[in-house]
C-alpha cells in the first residue's frame, strides 16, 4: 500500500485523544491460541462516533511473544467492513510502524482504488 502512495499514520498520531472512535462497541469476541508464542483475537466492532448509524467491522489482532514467560504484544491489527450491505468507512491495517487506512471511493466499490 505504501508503494502505491498510501500513508502510514504513526502510533503516536493514531493513539492521540480523538483520533480513534470513542465508545467502541464489541460483539462476538473470540481468542485462538496457536502456540506459546502466537495467538489471534477476532470480534465485530461497532464504532459509535463515526457519523454512521450501522457501521460494523470485522477486527483481527495477532499477538506474539518471544516465549511463554514474556507478555503478549500486538503484532498486527486489521479491520474490514463486515459486509458490502453494511456501511463502513473502509479498512484499517496496522503493524509496528502505525496504521494505513483505505477508504471506499465513489468508483467501483473499491477501497481507494488500491484493492479490487
């Protein structure tokens, strides 16, 4: 995405007050532990202050650690619209550098022309 002109927003910018949806509602949370060093969480997110009455996103986080005595760290966070019929502003892909958001364009129901 970056090679195609996308912008990474740093974690400092992403976590500043007001930069992320407040009052996020979560449903259907689940955890899968693959090994002592890798686990995943999934849930459906309902952002409350986006100006949309029915936005819903599938959220996935990958957690890793060096060994079973270390604390878990988020290695990846991604959200995607739950379905085409339900309103959502776009998709979010985050890693250790920060986050890249892709939003729907008016042409061809794609995310900014980068996917689709």
